[in-house]
C-alpha cells in the first residue's frame, strides 16, 4: 500500500518518516509539505491513502481532499484536525473518510493505517472489482444524499438548510421523525420538526438514514418486496441491538453499522435476476460477498470509515484490528444468533471472542428471532 503524508511543518513530516521506516516492508510512504506537492506526487504515483493536515497555507486539507476525491476517487482520504478547527472540519466532512485528532500518537496512527490496508484488501482487491464489474450497474447514491453532501461542501451550510433537503423527501422525513420519537433512541421528548431532529441526530446520522431509506425503498417485484420486508426488519433489529450495546459516544456509528451492514445483500438481489445462473454462481462461490460489495459501495459513496469497515468485515471479523474488531465481531455474533452465519469457518483462536459477544446480545433480540 502506498501512503502519502501531507503537512506544512517539516518536523511533523520528519516524525512520520521516522515512524514509517519500521514499516517500510509493508507500506511505501511519500511525503509532501504542501497541497501542490501532494498533487504532484498523486499524479506520478499510485497512492492508496492520503493523510493530510487540515491547516496549511494556500490550499488547506479540506480543499486538497476535495481535489483528491474529484481526480482520484479510489484513494482513501484522511484528515488530521485540532480542536480549534470546527469550521474547517465542517468543510472536510463530505471530503474525508475519517478524521484523526491532532496530535496523533504513533500507535493510533499505525493501527489506523493497518485498518485502511485491511479494508482496502477487502473492498478494492482485483477479484472484487472484477465481480463488481460483472454485475449489472451498481446503484448510485440517492439524489437527496447527493444534495446533502453538496450542501455540506458549501461553507455556509446550516442545519436549517440540511433539514430543508430532508423535508423534500417525505419517506426520509417520516423515518427521521419516527426514529427520533422512538423509545429506543430515547430523546425523551416529542419532536415534530425536521430541523430539531436533524440537530439532535447529527449530520452523520442523517446521511446514513438517507442511504438506508433508499435501500429499503426500491423494488418492483412482489417476491423481492416480501424479502425486502424481512431484510428491513433484520437491519433495524440489528441496528437497535447495536445501539443498546454501544457506549454513549459510539451510538450513532454502531446504529448506522447495524442498519447498513447487509446493504450489499439487497444490492446483489436487486441486480441479479432469478434466472441469471452465472450471477447465482458468483454468489454461491463467494461467501461473504455481500459484505464486501456493500462496503465497496458505501466507500464509494463517501460513508465514514468505521461503518464501511464494520460492513466489510462482519462475516470475517477475525481479520479486523482495533475499533473495527469490536463492531464487526458483534455484528458477526448477531448474524450467528439469527442463523445467517455459522461457527464452522471461525478460526479456533477467535471463538472465545465471538462467544463473549454472544453472551452480550440481549435476550429480547434473540426472542425476536428475525432472519
Ligand atoms: Fe445481517
Ligand atoms: Fe451479513
């Protein structure tokens, strides 16, 4: 994997250089002291991951990542920000896959690079790209999602503006209100304004819901509609269970991961007609393909990295490290508990971890027995 570090402070770049020397056999690193320098390197080298500082003279981190998104959409984009950069961070939200807070210690940084490498191996490998290419066109992100993203790119974007976009989609509006007023979200008061709901749920959450609504909505065949009902029920139940188990800070991400983890399953079902045997074979021969296709799609739509990781690894959580391992292990355990996964292929050393997750799943979830 090729990693590009961008920072206007030479001392920080030297620190990265020193750190990455130990990992030179695994990763090749490049260093740029300005956005222009970075663009030069990106034009010459096949970069996989850009880690950029936010504050730089001239083109800053958010602007640089916007350029990278446009010109090199396959590159993973990370921005490092300090506490004081709230306004700049808002601008970077639609451009970055993940934020790291500055200063970032070496253990956090290298574990993070490792997570990106694992995720890219799952979602950008040649075999997957070939399968994705063989399927009839993959869906694009919904219009309302794109509208939210482009509003966020505008420096003066406000919650009110985002709320207006949400309001323009009745299904989405209904879902947002349903969610905020449901007992499991636990806001404790009745909310009937989309603007208030958007504020309470947060922009990231609204983005996820936009995608989920889109996925649960579209179907023409009766057979698929029936399947979609149980799929939606499964996704929502997993999302609720994840939220119940999450710490306060993780609730949004865990809920979103639960909601979207099987998104690839629906994509594959929608794309593959029942008499398409070649495609059926692809599905049968590639266990866990829905996880990788789903993550590939979410990644290409710019969804934040922890959600994409959880989706990619929810049938192979033993490949994950750090935070990604916690979320994907739990998702895996939930899949096991509803018989969508078995323990047969689990490496023996991972069994205690999955067993511990299984004991944490609330009995109420198991009682619902959704499949
Ligand atoms: Fe699932
Ligand atoms: Fe799954």
